[in-house]
C-alpha cells in the first residue's frame, strides 16, 4: 500500500462515505429495519473491499466505491428474490422442484418421487410435469374428460404435499 492510503484509515473512509451507503439503501428502497441494518453492513463491507482494492486513492475512488457498494446490495437483493421465488414455488407445488434445479433430475429419479401415486395420478404427473402437456392434451391422449384429469391432478398434489417434505427436495 502506498503512503497516502496508510494515512487515511478505513474509519475515516467509512465516516466520509456513510452517506453513500445510506443513499444506496434509499435508492434501492430498503426501508425495513432488519433489512436496513443487514444491507448497511453489506454496504460497509463493500466499501472496505473497494478501499482495499482501489490502488490509488484519487478522484476516481468515489465513483468506484459507489459502484461496488450498490453492486453488492443489488447482488444480495437478487439472491433473496431468487430464494424467495424458489421457496414459494415449491411450497405451492412441490412437483415443480424438477424445473427449478439447475440440472433437472433424471426421469427415473422423478418417477421414484411418484411411487405413492395411483396409475392415473402418475399419468398426470408424468404428462403435465415431465412432458409439459396441458390438461386438455392429457385428457385427449387418455380418452377421458378434462374433469377427470383435474381430479388426478388434485389427488396427486395432495398426496405429494404430504409425502414430500421441503428437505427432501433439496
């Protein structure tokens, strides 16, 4: 590190750039108290990283610091949003988990999840969830009414929500 950086302690940098962190919180509409505290800490850590990585403390540091701080906060918002979306999707329909994995499960693995279902319920699950067919298409393929397919779906979902726990899915 150079002499100029040694003279400027991080505490001084933090004091000077705290408004930058607060402005980032406001810009991203982070107002809930617990979230605000956590994101403020994320901002402080990002500022420290920016201070450590910026070679020469000059007129370009403020823009660099702002970019790093807001970038880290946005990354955390995206991470939380993705997690919340996955949890809600799985909570509402556990069978959707095969779609959410970065590497979809093998057909044999998916079929094992369906072991407690009746043949008609398995037919719905494989057709709708694995093959992506609509209720109408499943009804036509099996020469049954759409109401029958909807009943298969309802019973399959009920059974799977009971038999699959959230921990089994991850």
